[in-house]
């Protein structure tokens, strides 16, 4: 598996085993994605592109009645997530999580054989490789696989999310702002009640991320939520009070 580190999240309420170099390491994206899952959620969540498990673990730590299946295709990341479940610090979430090695982009019968049940989950969170390949290349192969998207990525991931969710289930995905049209096209006919959460580094900078949340089969119109501002103007890298609460599992994105 290579050299690893053990890193604290939610101020030490859970820990992740992560590769020290050459692969994607969890940051605030996973926390932002997990923060779309409602307070007191007690169903089963699927984490698509789970990596080392930060998104699902964030949900499980905040929602003690929740369960999760983590789906990841990269074997080193699967090993990290499974190793994290053996840590004594994660005892409160380990019995509620399962890690499955599988490719989110599979379709039809192949998807079911790989371990994606139909009409099963109450919420799906997705952290796909959303960087445009035309942008600056990620030099290391492990990171590139986790960062750089290919054609029709949002369509394939959204199709999987819809197939494995029960009617009325939630779906949340994180992406760059320029991908919003593709995300909306992928959700069309599958999801409604779409809510876009813009994530701003600090005022007056433009958004650097969007988190898009939706409900399977809903007919409600799309809305844009007030932006989450990560850092106060002129205060360096310190988080705003709301961003700090969200990234540490003490609040949700929904107001």
C-alpha cells in the first residue's frame, strides 16, 4: 500500500489512513459534500468515489443512526479506507460502514454484479474527479485518476446514483462551477428540487466549488442557496464560523 499517515478529522472524532504521497488526500471537499446530508439522517448512504473514506465517515460521525457503503475503484484507496475501519478511534463508525471495490461508471447488470444494488440507498454522495483535462495536468498517476474527469463523467455517475437510490432519495455531488451545466443536464429527468451551493474562498472572489444537491423524482424547481464563504477577508486562512462548523461536522450546508 505504500507509506501512510493517520490524520484526524472533525477535531479528532475520526481518523483516516491515507497514502503519504502520490495519491489524492482528503480535504474540505469531502466535508462539504457530507454536509448536504440532513441533520438526524438515519438511512443508508452510498459514497461514490469514496477515496480513503472522508465523506462517508463525516456523515457517520455526525449522524449516529446512519450506515454507509463506500465505493472506490482505486485499490490503494480501498486498502486505506479498510485500514481506517480497524482504527480504535473509529470504533463508533466502523460497524456501520462497508468498503466495496467497484467502478462507479459501470452500467446495467455489470453494475449490479459489482455490488451496486438497485433502488436501495436513502442518500448518495459523489466526489468524482472533476478537474478538466485541458487544465494543468496532475503529474502523478494516482492523483490524476482521482482529479481529472473524462467525457460524460457526470452523466455516468448521476445515472448510477439514480439507479441505486430509492424514490425520494437525495443525491449530492461536488464539482467546479464551470461544470454546473453538465451536472444539471445529467440530473434532468432523474432529479428535481436541485439546490446549488456556491463555495467562495473569500469575498469578493468567485466560487471555486459548487455542491449540488437534489431529490430523486421531485418536481420542485431549482434554487441557488446563499454562498458559503470559507475565509474572512483579510484574515488569512482562518475559516469563517459557519465554514468551521460545517467542515468539522457540527452543521450542515442547508440553512
